[in-house]
């Protein structure tokens, strides 16, 4: 019965994600991976936990470097007013209290192509230090993304995840090095991606925060700050686990790791990102929803 409930829950979320993809599927063009996901990965791993997560982003305003490319294709529109969207569907499974495996599908629709799958990604995460209430959490992530379109490159990604908790405040950072793989590589060295979140949870289940994301595609030719992709903005969170920390910052549910997750929980966050450079979209609306069981 428990497995049947898991299967039905997974089917419901997949159907919901498909509905969102259909609703967003108007005049879509591709967005860069870092800007598409707007994902902050957490360090915590709990044995037996399964999570299905949807992430979507809608962008307004093309980076200035792309404007010349879209003028011919969109003659009747004003450059900078076009919608850009991308969608990710991810499955995470915590194999042990330290190891977590995940796989993600990314889809988008470039101007001159049909809506299609763009990347299949496999990830492996290891929790080095478990955060309990106040304190530090540390994990390491390695991922490989398989490009599904001809002429595009695969990508290797690796780096640390860190959390610092203090009372109702939680700081999470993701810092990754990237390496293009394949015959169509365009970079001479490693790239760098980052994301950080400052989350404050003053109410039960609810929190507000600030998130920032950025990418340097080639560290050997980083260029100026304005040539790189950087964005920042506010985010609203709903998560049943936000009340698991008491006033002293201690975890109220210490036995979760012993018996594994005991119930199904839904969480989400929605936010706005504002581009800080010419190479970044002017604004983006992001949504993330996850079903955990």
C-alpha cells in the first residue's frame, strides 16, 4: 500500500508538471542552464527519502548580446519584450544517510526549433557534515549533463554545498566548477557557477529570502563583470519543515534520520530575479515545487 501511494503521488506530480509545461508553452526560446534552473541545492540527505521536483523560469528581456540574433526572427515585435521559458523535472533518491542520487530532464524551445528535451542530467551527492539546527552543513556534488541536441556539448559539474544555520536564519551556498565535454566544446578552461540564498523564517511553514545566481562560462576568458551572467532577487517559501527548528535553533525532529521520512510533504517557492549585467535577462519569474515522501 505504501509503494502504491508513492506511485500515485509520483503520477500526480508528473501530470501537474506536464500541465505547467503546456501552460507555459507559448513563444518559448532557450535560456542558459544556470538561469533556467535557479536551483539552490541543500546539503541534507535522509535515507529512504524520495523527492520529485519541478522547476520553471520565465524570462523577460534578452541579453544585449542576443538582440541582433532575434531581430530577424521577430520583426513584428519589440526586442526585449519576448518571453523565455525553460522547465526541469527532477527525481531525487537518498540511498543512505550520506549518499543521494538524482536525475533531471530539462526541456526548452529555441526560436528556430520545436519544443524538445535539451539535457538529461545525472547527479551524485555526498553529505560530509550533517547540520543539526544551528551550525554548519557540508556536502559535495558531482553531475554529468548529456546534451540531447546535435552540435551541443555535454557538461561535467562538481563542487561543494554549504549551509549555516542560526535561529530562524539559514544561509545556503552552491559553488560549482564546470567542464564542457565533447567535440563541440567552446571553452578553453573550467567554468564557474554559483548560487546563494539567505532565508529567514519568522512564521510557521513560511519564509522569505534573497537569492543570487551567476556564471562565468570560461575562467581563462572571464571578461568584465558586465560580460558575465549575474542576477539577484527576493523569494517567498512554503515548507512544512520550516517549523522543525525551535527558538534555540535545535532540530525538533531528531528521529527522522533513524526511521526515514514518515509522511508526504509538499513545498514550493516563487521569486523574481533581476539581471545585474548586459549578459543577463532583465527580469525572470521562477517557481519551484517539490513532493517529498
